[in-house]
């Protein structure tokens, strides 16, 4: 759902982080997809049928946790749900921000629309009504382990919209109606929303899953992108003050490292310092690591953000309940562990480390700004009255203190697991604490950067007062950054209360952008800058003209040999595609998300689509050619990524023919195609049976055959040394690799190689039969 549209429609599958924030913070209205609600009703009916049969189903007609084996009859299931809500409402401490609670309700409603929880559709409708009518439960922040989800936090929300099953139950929670704090039942009444009596499993369905953690993570990611941009801006302004060496950000350096985050940050710094008279190129100067290695250090934050954002967008469209209902029978109600928040906790922990590293880097730059022996001629502590005035001495103290707290908070929470519920729940994610600690680190980072901006602005001012520098100018974009800082923190020469100006800039950094109204131009510029995905490119009219001419020449050769064209979808059923490629192919294919009841994958090449086409249409003989785009992920074993999308020109012959006749024709077509395109080439011929025999004779273990084969196949584009090293990394014994070296590097024309191999393997009848066929190809059909 685009932020520019008037409402956010919940379908269970299409919610984005931006949608959540638009609703929670900017009060965008929520509507429910009717088809999704119908599916919720169908799932509700499946659950109800099992309850009426008095089936024993965990979470539906049983207790919870260590009481999961206790059967609860259908007459008591409503009391069971209510008891779950009241007993689990034991969160403690300061309340969560209202926007987090609103975001939680949106995400929970969206999850229930995936129709696996068995709730009455009215549960979803009530959650959405509360969001739209601004009823926000007050939820204490402490007490969740993120497994089985954020139980106690979500229970405080459910206590507001659920009603008791008997008069003796007077438990209630507080909630805001607008800005007015009221008892939850009164807030619901004032909003005109009828509270509901939770049925079987519904108490579990509204409390199970790390939804509060996910809601916090939405805002954590948003702040993360902003902090990344602000950190880049603070570093850039500091480079002006310190007269840093700009060549450390040269594009060539960062392309050589092949790390996306590093490249993005370096590119942003080049943009910010462009036009500066103070940031030097070619001076031979080397800055300290905090500046010279800034892209390498802070680039990690970009990578962590990208990974965390992907996890968040997946999580808000996931079923995190338990048990899950997939059909009408008892066997279709499955108990698993989707409520466990380990994945969120793991990525939040990594993000905490990246944020703290960024904060540490910022503080180290600040340390250089105030150190008269390291700041390239600026006054010590950025004061012209040393001794009488302390300048920014204690500003750096505060920054150090905040960094030290960040270091403590960035210790991983997801490894701190303690058992609960009589050891039934013996491994807990602790992801909620990770999110809460992350929020504190984010707060500290804004303060640390505020201090850094103020020091950098003061350094630039002093720099321009020096005779040799008074006519120099900072870059145009750094001038905008400087003016932004001075808008909220005026220059004061004498010592003064620093906390006031730090707080003032802190508030500005959290709520206002530097370069205008559009955040994409500032804090998120490294994130939102227009670009094509890595491994792809746009093609303009000139490139299209060239491509069409090449395809025309290739097609003419194919048609000369009797080929007829076909076309197939760019995606295939995953089970069909993986039946060919298996686990190895799974590393390279792109799976498509949320395609209803079919799992689909972008085609990896054009061979499987042809095989499927032949089988489906019962074709026994055909010469077909197919020219079209195929899609492959970067091979993780290659240092340099391949193109993710490229055109493949495929010619296949199906049917019976004399030995090697079809092979010879394909070889002939291949040669003529290259000649038609005026390409210089030489031909390498490979026979898989030949390779298998050679591998066996060289002692390749059976469980390494596929790995060895995939490496040897690269000899058409890699040198043997690189393939040798890759085989060793894959665990192939060194003596086996050495045996292979003498075979796979055989060179010469086909007849000479066949003769050499016949002499080496005179007792291998299978290999000799293969060589005989290759001899026929060489003697009779090769053109």
C-alpha cells in the first residue's frame, strides 16, 4: 500500500513497514479486504466443528504451556480464553509509546487475516475499529520473552477489547480514547465499539507471537535509515573541519572491496564533500581509521538495516500463532513454533552492534576535533581561551558515556535464554528485550550525533578564521548541513551550558530533515537513491537495437536448421524446477512470495521449461529454439557476482536419431551462430559420462561428485589455479585434486585428446564406449 493512498487495506499479505507507520503515527485509516475476511470465516468454521466434536486439540480444547495435556470441554473454552487473557496480563514498568501499541494492533489484525488462527471475523474487525477510532490500550513495556511471542504485552491489549464471561470477573485495563486516559471498558464504550467475548482458541490467537517486537522493529528500521544518513552528514562536516583526505572515498577503492554497504556510504560521502576546498585530494595525507575507514565501518550498518528491514516486512505478513488450522479435520490443526521470535531477536542484536559501532566511530571523530595534537591546527577543545574556558571538553565526555552505555546495551539478548513453564518452554528468544535495548541505543545515537554536528560546525568556523583558509569554502551540501546546525544551535564564543544546545539539536534531528521536506533526500539518501538491483541494468534504444540485431542473426541460424520458436512463462512451479536442480539449484533461484496455493520460482534456464512443454504436449520429435530472459542469484562461491537477469538463446532437439547426429548438429549450429555474430571463439566439448568416469578414477568421493563437477564446469571462464583453490575449500582431498589436474587440463584437438584418454583408461569399458562416441562425432559429423 502506497503512503500516498488514502487508506491502508489489510489483506494479510501486502502490508509494509511504511503502511504500519502511516497508520500508527499518521492516523491513516485502515480497511479490511473482504475476500480475506471470508477466508477467516471459513477457518473459524473449521475450528468450531472440531470444538463441537469435543476433539482434544492443543490450544483449542486444552490448557497451555505445561498444561497442554489437560483437556477442556467445549462448555469451558470461552472461560479458558478469558482466563488466558487475565492471567497473562502481568507486564510491568513504563508504558510503551502509543504508536507502538497502534502498530501492534495493525500487525496483529493483518496476521489474523491470513486465516490460520480460527478466530471469529469480529476479532479482526474490533482491532481495526480500535485503530480507526483511536482507542489505544496502555501496555507496560517489560515482561515479554518473545516466546511464545509477546504474551503478557498482547494480553494487556486483549483485556481492553474482550469482555468477561461471568459477573465475578472485573478485570480491566486502561486505554486512551484520543488523548483521554480511561478504563478500557469505558474507552471502548465512548468509541462506540462493542467488546467481544473471546471463543475457543481466540485468547491464544490474540496473544501468541512477537507482534509487539515486530511493531517496535518497524520504527527501529525507520530510525536506523535516518541515523545512517545523519551519521554520513556529521562525518562529512567533520571532514571539512579536520581537512581530511578525500581520496579515501574514491570510487575505485570501494569497488575493489565489492561490499554494497561500503560502496553506498562512500558514494554518499563523495556527494556531500563535492566542491569542498578543505577536503583535499592527492595530498598524501592519511586520516585516522575513524575517517579513512568510515565507509568500511558504517557500511555494515547499511547491510544490517537492509537485512532487518527484509525480516520485518516478512514478519508483518506472517502467521505467528499456534496451533495453525489448515483444514476441517483434527489432523489439519497443527502445533508448531511460529510464535518464537528468535529470528527477529537475532537480526535486532546484529543491528544493535552496527549502531553502537557507528556511535563509537562518531565519538572517535569528536575526540580528534577537540584534541589539539590531532585536529590539524584547530584550537584544543575548540576554544580560543584554553584554561579560562573548557570549550567542548565535557561534550566529548558525554559522548563517551553514551557510547559506553550503547556497548552494554548491544550485548546480544537473543543468546540469553532461560526456561519457563516448567521447562516446557526451555528456549526463549528474548527478542523483546533486544528491541527495547535497541530503542535506547537509537536515543543515544541521536544525542551522540548532535554533539558531533555541534563540534564539527565549531571546527569549520575556526578553520575559516585562519589566514591561510579564510577564502576557502566548504562544499555546497556541507554548507546546508552547517546552516541546519546553526539554525538550532547559534554560535556562542564563551563557555555556556552545553546541554541546552545538545537537547535542541537532538529534538531537531529526530523530527526534522536537513535537506528539505523530503526525507529521501537526506537521512535515507543512501537507502532510497534510484538504482537498478545489483546484477541488472536498463537498456536504452541503442542497446535494444543491438540486442535485436544479435537475436535476429541467431534466430536465422536456428531457423536454417529447422528450429521452430516457442515461449514459456518466466516462472515455473517450484517443485517442477527443483526436480531438475535440487539443492544446488536452490542456492541460485529466485522464489516468488505469496502466490496463493502455488509456490513459484523464476526460471533458471530454458531447458526445464522445454522439457515440461514436451511432456505436457506429448511431443516425440521437435527442433525448438527459445530466446528469452532467465534469472539467477549471485553464486555465493564466486568473489564477483554474475548478472542476475540475462538473455539465453537455447536450441534443443528431442526425438531419436543416429549416435551423435543430434550432438553434431547442435555443435554445428553453435559454431555457425558465433560466426554470424562475428565472435572469435574456440570450442570445448564436455561429456558428462566421460567426466563421471574420470572423477571416479581420480578418487573423488561419491558425496563430493556434484561439488567437484560444479567447480570443474567453471574452467571455461576460470584458470585452473582458481578452480583448484575452490575444490580445496570444498573439502576435496588435495591428492584427489592433484589427480584431477592432469586430466582436466588436457589440451589439443578432439582426436588427440581421445587417443590420450584411451591409452590412460584401457580397462574402463564405460569410458571407452563414451570415447568411441566422441570419436564418431569427431570423424563423421564435426564441421
